């Protein structure tokens, strides 16, 4: 199987892309059981060893809101936060930033919503109010030489409001960038995006003056569309994609959000397209099998199942 998939390049697609690994954060925040801190640290070490260049480590959010990540400071204390692999953390407000600074963090991500309802459910805020929460965070983080990524959730639809207008998503995303975030990750929190919608949204950002290099795409695979959506993103020239080892993930504040795009599924497709990414697929599959064993259930990723001989 080592010569599969066959490599058939498409010269119209980017030659190399960056995978932003979210399994430890987006994956484990949604687990019913709380994974021990040492297991999280080993998960991160294994992902780094598999070649992932960025591994989102945890969130400095309110521990009552996300008890699964209440051990953020203890976890960070076990990690080399100044090593070559970036280990960003989610920070929603100044209290979270204070905790991140105390923990010696270099890379943070703020996370906003393109819809009013999710701003309320996820941040106890409003669509407008969220910017007031983020502005001092971004300002202080940049002054402290941190890098800042910004997420926008519900970019392709919201479980309470239905369709989210493209203009509303672009306006929200641009406000996040204008605050000083260097990268904007467009989240399909509940996995409802389809390929044409992806193309239209990226085009709308570009028409609004946002550079392709400033954009990342973050797909959940609820409706089995994640890889097709990545392909649409590649065709538009996007070069950063979020993915989650083993397809772990979801969002506790949006019940219809299920697993993220599995990193292994993404890597398999990129391998076939001859697009460079730097990740060792066998090591990654081994890691996801190890993690699935810790969680007590098999990985939903087709590639993990196929390559681990689980079926
Ligand atoms: P709030 O209850 O409105 O907070 O929550 P508050 O500002 O009113 O403060 C209340 C108390 O919480 C105070 O303590 C604060 O100090 C404390 P008291 O004075 O009562 O003792 N507090 C904190 N403690 C620790 N860390 C903090 C913190 N902030 C306040 N950071 C808040 C507002 C934003 C904190 C809350 O809504 C929250 O934590 N939300 C996090 C939700 C979350 O993590 N969601 C999942 C991540 S987003 C996602 O998964 C989507 C994504 O993957 C992209 C996609 O798929 O679309 C990124
Ligand atoms: Mg997510």
C-alpha cells in the first residue's frame, strides 16, 4: 500500500499547504469524558512527531463552560511552548489572555461568530458585543509579541438561524482582521457547507480586499462534505486547512456539530494530489488509533480505519 494513492498532480492547485491541527482542542473539548492531562500532552507530542507544524493545544476559556479543557494551565506546563512547532491556545477575553500570558503562551486564537445566536450561546455576548471583548485581547496580545489567529464560526449556516448571509460573514471576518489578527479561519461549525458555497465565500472575501494568504478553512464533516469543500478551497488558492486527528471534534454549544475533517482523510487526498504538507501519515494513523483506544471507541475516519486494518 505504500505506493497508494497514486500521485496525479493538478497544476492548478497550490504546491504546498499548511495543516493546522485542532484535534486536541476542538476534538477533546467535545468529549463526554475528561481526558487526563498527561494523555493530552502525549497526544500533542505524538502529533508533533508525526510532522504537524501547528497543534492547537487547549483553550483558556471559563472552566465551567468547557470542563474538558479546565486543565489548560497544567497541560501547557508540560509542553515546550517556545519550540519550533506552534502550540496556539484559544482565548475569548482579557481574563483568558491574563491566564495565557501567565502560562507563557506565544500564539493565541480569538473566536467570534457570524451569527447573533451563536455569539450568545458560545460567548454569552452579541454579534457586536464580541468585538468589544476581543479588541483589548488582540491589542494586548500583539503588544506582547504574540501571534493572533481569529476564527469566525457559523460561516456557512447556523442551527438556530439557518442561512447566514455571505455579506454578514465577510463583514464579521473583516472586523476580526482589522483588529489585527493575522489569519482568519472560516468555520463551518455544523458541517453544512457545500463546494460552491465555499468558492463563493472565498471569492467574496477576496473581492472585499482580503488576501488568500490571510484565510484558512475549518470544516466539520457532519454531512460528509469536508473533503469536497477542501478541494473547492484549494481551487480558490487557499493554503491553510484546519483538521483534527482521527476526526475527533464538535462544539459543545452547537449540538449539531460533529467531528471535524479528519487530518488523515485530508492527508490522503493531498498525497494523491501530490500537494506537500510535511505529515507522516502512518505515524498519524498510529496516533489516532492510540487516542481512539484511550477514548474507548474507533475513529470515524475512513483513512484511519482502512490503514489500521480496523475493518
Ligand atoms: P461569562 O459567563 O459571560 O463571563 O462567559 P464573565 O465575563 O461574565 O465572567 C464570569 C466569571 O467567569 C468571572 O468570575 C470571570 O473571572 C470568569 P467570578 O468573578 O464570577 O468569579 N471568567 C473566566 N475564568 C477563566 N477563564 C476565562 C474567564 N472569563 C471569565 N477566560 C466566556 C464568557 C467567554 C468566558 C464564556 O462564554 C466562555 O468561556 N466561552 C467559551 C466557549 C468555548 O470555548 N466554545 C468552544 C470553542 S469555539 C469552537 O469550537 C468553534 C471553532 O472550532 C470554529 C468552528 O468550528 O466554527 C473555533
Ligand atoms: Mg470547530
